[in-house]
């Protein structure tokens, strides 16, 4: 239960970062928030296939008190050796600092470790 709440908190922070960066988009069939369905990998009654996504986050940790702050987030789905990254968000106060590049470099490294080349 503790691990679940830890990841749930991270996912909520990632969703907040995405909402900070993008206008909300609703599924035309269900009127649900598409970003939320992607981040939480929720089943939908829609014709859209929003299953199979993973959410990765970049956080900044304050060395003085250990507090972590969400810098940015990305969603990725892997299918047949190809990775799709439909959402990448960097919170406004961290833009133009190379944070998105750090996030994408780390994501690319992890995907290559899994044998994903495209």
C-alpha cells in the first residue's frame, strides 16, 4: 500500500506538470481527460487506445531538506520495438535550463537498455 501511494503521488505530480504545459484535451466519446487516462494507464470505453503507456518523471531534490520537486514528465509507449513519446512537459520555471534534454537523454538510454532503437 505504501509503495502504491508513493507512485500514485508521483503520477499525480506528473499529471499536474502536463496540465501546466498543455491545454486539457477531452476524449470526444467519453469526455474524459486524455492526459489523465494516459498517465494513469486507465481503461477507456473510447475508440482511442490509451493503454500501455508508462510515465517517466524528472525531479529536483533539495539537498538541505531532501524535498523533491517535479521538474518535468513524459509519457512513453513501446510497441514492436518502437517507442512513442506523445507528451513531454517541462514546468515553466525549469524551461530553458536543459531539463527536457536531461529527461529525454535518460529515457533514450533506458529504452536502448531494453533493446528499443527507434
